[in-house]
C-alpha cells in the first residue's frame, strides 16, 4: 500500500523536510503544497537575504548552525545562494542581548579557537578594519564590536526556489501530515500561545550602479539596539534593512473559535508599509553608520512574520490528540540558516530516532514549561499593529 506524506507549507521547514524525507525514502510519495508558488509572499523566507551565522548561546544550536554552514559552503543545491560577507556585530547596550552575545562568542571560540572572532574595541579599530565604508561614520565614542569573517548571508528566495520540485495533485489522501505553515499556525490550530505570530519590519533602499560598487563588499552590520543591514543585492542593487526595538502582533479573532483572540499575520494589502518607529530606527542606523545615505527614501517596506516561542526553541512534535499530524513550527526568527539541514531532524523525529536533547527541546510543552523567556533578540517591546502610527513615504 502506498504511504503518502502531505507537507502543508513550503517555507524553510516544509522544503527542508520534503528534501530530506525524499532522499531517505521514508514515504512512497511526498506531496508538498502551499497557498502560493514558492517563494510565497506569505513566507518569512521570501526575502532578498538572511543572515547565516553560528553564534548561539545555546551550544546545541551552534553545532546545528555549524553543520548547516558546512552545507551552505559545500556543493549543495543551495550553496550558490550563500555569500560569506562576514558579519560585524555591534556590542549591545541591552544586558540580555549582551549576555547572549558574550556567551555565544565564548562558545564559538571554545569550539573553533580564539581567532574565530576579531574584537574591535573602539571606533578607531572599527574604522580601521572597514576604511572604505565607515571612514565617515560618526560612530559613538563607546562603541565596540566583534567581527566574524566566516559568517555571511544567503539570498533567501533563490535558496528556497533551489529546494523545490513541484507536482500537481487534486484531492490528497495522506497517512502523515506535516504542518509547516510558519506564522499562520494559530489561524488553524489553537496553540494556546505556545507560538505567537510576530511581525518584523523590513525595508529597502535603491542604490545606483556606482553606489552599488562602493558598498558591494561591506559585511553585514548588525546593531541589535537599532537595525541591521546587508551588502547590496547584485541584481536589484537594493540595500535591505531590518529594524530592532519593536516587534508587532496583529490580534484578531480566529475563525475556528470566536472567543479565541490571537495574533495572525496581516496580508501585504492590509499594510504596505512599516511603522514609523521602525523607519526612525533605520534612519538612526544610517546616521550612525552610513550618513551619506541618511536622506534617501526607503521603499519596498513590508512586515515579515515569524512564529515565536518564548524560549526560542522550535516546536517539532505531534499535534496532541492526533497520531499522524506533525507540527514543524516555532522558528522564532532564526530558522532560515537551517534550510540545508533541519529536514534531517524532522526525518529523525518521524522515524523515532531523534536524540533526547532535541526531542525535549522541540516538544509540545505544557504551557508553564514555556515560562523560560529567552530574550536573545534583545529587549523587544511588543505592540499591536493596530495601535501604532504609520506615515507613508517617510
Ligand atoms: C525580518 C526577518 C529577518 C529574518 N532574518 C533571519 C536571519 O537573518 N537568519 C535566519 O536564520 N532566519 C531569519 N529569519 C527567520 C526565517 O525567515 C524563518 O525562521 C523561516 O522562514 C521560518 O520557516 P517556516 O517554514 O516555519 O515558515 P515560512 O518560511 O514563513 O513558510 C511558511 C509557508 O507556509 C505557507 N502557508 C501559510 N498558510 C498556509 C496555508 N493555509 N496553506 C498552505 N500553505 C500555507 C506560506 O505560504 C509559506 O510558504 C528572519 C525572519 C524575518 C521575518
Ligand atoms: C472556544 O474557546 C473557549 C476559550 O478557550 C473555550 O472555553 C470553548 O470551549 C471553545 N469552544 C469550542 C466550540 O471549542
């Protein structure tokens, strides 16, 4: 009898699972569906680029990230999308973020040696390391940073598309169902706040050919207190920004139960812009690091939606009350880098061979077990998009 697996959602988790389950021949047939063609505009991975870095305070994620980075660098289907630009990480003023960074950096040095990271202890040391683009930057007197030259970014949409093979089907009967619908989970499944859909602001700036050539070799510059930036995209010549400081929800009634109110992602037509606060953060970033671009307009602004857990662990477990529905969710804003290898662990989960460590980390926890708040993204204030101000073309 044919044994079919249906994967709902072709984002990072769905695609990676599809590829590994097919490779391992776990099922006779795998059907992966999505509300849109890959890369879906609803996917958090439908983006120019995402950071691929090994720094984690939790050593098991660091090892998972280093394993993923071997695939990003090797001759895998996604490797042409990976660019090792290096990542300049500005030391945060937020104690939570600072703690995360210093433990992460110590872990990396323990695993890879002292020279895995370069400390830049003053504005002068930072300027000297990146003379072409930071020479005019009015860096704060007390700024310090850490540079990892063995980190980079992946062209996100390109990498997702490289992992797809499509098949048309009509009615799908499946023996096993993987729910990998990212931030949309609570629209269909009541997770009782085990995962929360949060929107993060993304914006772009158009560069000219000359400007592109000037900035093309910059590293990722990540200031966790303000915003971060990627090297410009070679095709579109767009600079991409994302802001820090605020994360957004959009609380609304669910269709399956009128009395359950939870955050569900907005559609791009509901908001074609990002909150004023996010734009102000990006301009603050520009004035500090790239003042020559600080009077230029932002464009192609959008909210990018993640499925967040309070402890930042993924949620990969059976849906309670079912025997054949596996939730693959809870990306917590850091799962893109695992596109090449998270599927391997989903296969292990299905086969019952996943290590106890990961099984415990990714299980459907009791609600009180989620009290361990991991604030590695720094102190983020949560606001409802309905309550914040938007000014078009600011
Ligand atoms: C601004 C921003 C920056 C980020 N930066 C990084 C980074 O630098 N590094 C990093 O590692 N990670 C980063 N991430 C996180 C990363 O993008 C996510 O962790 C990852 O995309 C989550 O994968 P997913 O498969 O769970 O969800 P998604 O990639 O969002 O995919 C979900 C899929 O489900 C589909 N879907 C939804 N509802 C339905 C339905 N009803 N029926 C069928 N299909 C449906 C959607 O169309 C979509 O394709 C970032 C995220 C954001 C928002
Ligand atoms: C809807 O949710 C409420 C609150 O969680 C719960 O008490 C009620 O039983 C649910 N109704 C149905 C029909 O499931």
